[in-house]
C-alpha cells in the first residue's frame, strides 16, 4: 500500500474536480481538475529532466500557482521537494545545492545565468526556470510530454520534503520531512480548525516554509477547500478578499498592519470564521485590539520547521492571548530541566525546555547524524530549544528561547550566521547580533560591533557589505558600535544586556 501524500490529495481533488482550487487577483485560476492534469504533466517533465524517486528538487522561485503545482508534481513522482527562501543570495544558494545535491534546480527566469554558474560549481546536473506568469523553461519543456501515469508508491517514512533551518553554528540544517509527517499534520489541522470544502483561505504567506506551504496549502488540499492566492501581503487586497474569504492564516505583522486601517470592522469580517497567527509571538495587545475591532479572537498556534504544528489554541473555547494553546491530537509535550541530561518532566507551572513527540516530528537533519542524535532523542522526543511552561489549565506558554534565535517578520534568524559574516569585515574585532522589539517585524535584527583601534567603519558600510551576502530578512536594521561587549565571568557575551540596552531603538519605526 502506498502512503504517498499525493494519494490522499488526489482523492480529494477528484471529488472536487470542477471546484476552485487556486484563485488569483489576476484571474490566473485553477480548478481541481486542471491542477490534477498539470501535476501529471509537470511530474512527467521532472522525470524527463532526470529526477528519480528520492531525488531532491531545489526550488527558488517567486510565488505563483504553478509553484504549488510543481510541489504537487514532485510528490506525485516521488521526488523530495526542497523550497528555498526567495531572499537567499547566490552564495547562500551555493551552500544549499552543495549540501542537498539536488537532481534539479528551478530558479527565477532572471536568475538563470547565476543559477547555471552555481550549478556548475556544485555539480547540480540540471537548471530550469519558472516565472510568475506560468512562463519559463520548465513550462516550455512540459509542452508535449506524456502525462505521468498514476502516483509513485511511497512509504510513510519516505522523504517528501527537506526544509532548511538556520543553525547555531552558522550553517543551515536540512530538516527531513516524510510523507507521514506532512500527512498526519495536515489531517489533524483540517479537523481541529474545522476546514471544509466551503472554506476559502486568504493565502498571503510565502510558500517556501512550513507555514505557507505545509500548513496553508496542505490543509486546503486535505479538505477540498479553495485559496485566494496573493503574491504577497497587501492590506488593500486582503481587505477586499474578506468579502468571500473565510480564513486568514497570518503572522503578527499582518494583524498589526490591518489594525492600522480604519476599514477593519465587524462588518468587514462578517464572512470570516477564523484568523490564525504563527511564526512569531503575537502580543496580548494585538490580540485584544483585534478582538475589540472585529469580534474575532485570533487563534495562535505553535510549530517549527522540524515538526510542522505542535499546539493550537482551541477552535471552541478560550483563545488565551500570550499562549500557544494545547498539544494537537496525537502530539505529546513535556517540559524538562534544560540543565540536566535526564529529560525528566519537571513540575507543572515550572519553566523548562519544551520537548515534543508525535507523527509530525521530522526524521532528522540531512547528513547530520550527530546533530540529529543531540536533538531527536531515542524515545522520539524532539528538543525544541524553546523554554516554556504549562499553566493550570493546560495551556502552553512560550517564555523564551534557549538559543538566541531572532524572529523577524516571521522568519528565523540565528545570530551566529550574521555575526560570522560581520566578523570577516576589515576593521571588525567582533560582533553580537540580537533581536529587539520592532513594531512591524516583532523583532528587529540589530548588530553591535567592536572595531579595531583606529578603524573608521560606518553603519552604512556594514549594511552595504551584508546586502549581497545574507538574505534581506537576516540583515541588521541598525548597527551600533561599542568599545567592548558585556561579558559574564566565564567570558560569554551577555546578550540579555544588549537587548535591554537597545530595546527602545525601534519604538518610533
């Protein structure tokens, strides 16, 4: 018996053949029958390009309906989908292609020359392009192919995707997600969030990470619903979409920007049944203000690249601001002492390390067995790196991070990766990167530098030097210079002091 996730999707798609799947403001729409047909055509194209079951297909393209159909095609023929952030620079892409060794790299049409050079340097055998208008050499090559027959047999444990997440050592780690991981999580979310074929999701998220691809798209496919597919978040377009939409999945920035618009009223949101938030902490003030303005309590949930979604505030019942709710069905959590190696649960109400276990938890890090053993324990629990507590009602509160992770605009930024690039600059002795409160992005990436005596490095020089080395969301919004970094008696930089010192710098941003 095959456990290919596309088997499940295909059943839903066949039952909804004439119904909308993807609808765009530009009118580039696909019903489910058209999506099924195009998935078969693109699957055959992948095979013709040399992709075999288990091969990686790396994709760095702008958001489009065809990008989703490429994901479905990859599942269908047994490939491993590897989406890459559209903000990654050429040097970053070189690392991913070298590490994942994909059989195919799909890039934007205007990036083809650079992509060919990177592919040659990393040994990637094929490069094709995909544009936002259904154009590009991938679509050209799909003309005239015989559609892929059937669906490739896959086991629950076979890889469906690899998502790269930043690492504390400065190098990204590839989280290996199986057909079983993705299928179990999307089935659970569709059930607990009450998705049906009558829903229309307003999709304004990127599609290169868990939230926009595996939460949003997979839940829609699992339930036979439809998506109003926006290229990016735009207040005017989202407001217009609420007349026919029923669900908005967002990050906190979406809601802070909507609250700035006087059109946000109970009447505007009358057709909407659910607003969810994730990828970064939602403040209690935003939660309260949105409920006062619309009558809707935002449902906050918690997930990770390695686990998809773990917890959710209830659909029915209190959605408590500042919490991420309770474990999803089938997911177990425990809070342990981060200073001990026993991983024994501590008393309820105490703060400790959050660990999770369930069918949603990834199978390990790509080609990093030691890192996998350190974070994915023998008993199946994954050490999240987040500090949390469980209150008397069973709601989970994320109270901090064991690592110095920065979450800016919903994207994870590991300071070490940014610091390594800054420290290579002439005139820089050392740097420390922290996240401090930002009204629009949740946290603003902020760099604090110590310079060599006599060095004349300016903030603008640092920002310019980073512009082609790091994705934009990783680049500091401000750079400050100090004589020395604060340290404890063991010599460790006290980033909590830096966060406190610069906590108000974006107050008027």
